C-alpha cells in the first residue's frame, strides 16, 4: 500500500450528494447504471456511471445519499461522460455503496 501525506489527501474532494435520477446503462461493458447526483448549489448536478446493479434497484437508489469524488477529470464511458466517481466497496458479489449514516447537506465535504 502506498502512503500519502495529508496534503495529498486534502486534494481529493469527497462530497455527499443525493441521487436524483437513475437509468439503465446497456452500452456499458459491465452491468451499470447511469446516475445523476445533486451536490447542492455550489456544484450542482453531476452524472456518473456506477457498477452497482447487483445490490441496488433503480427505485432503491433514487433519494439515497452517496459519497463521491467530484474533482477527477471528466471521463468518457461509452456514450456518456462521467463527471464524478461514486464510492463503494468491492465484494465478491458486487459493489456496496459508501454512504453517510445520517443525512447531511448535499455538497458537504468529507473531512
């Protein structure tokens, strides 16, 4: 495991947001959803591709808060541009979301 210093960690913008829309993403190479997340007034709404189809239905995701990296460059994933990286933990049976355990304001930075 690579060790980083505090300054490097501070450069990663991990923010809370609320999922406002989810669609199937049949063009993705691995099973995934297209996900739109509201990060509040400062950052607005951003979209991402998330390989979380094994544990979550579309209906379960809408309205749920997540944690995402919001300062990576935009990444082209098939026909869509991903504007943030939704965080999660890999298990043998799929990805489990990393989420706040209580509701927090959209856009608040993890610190």
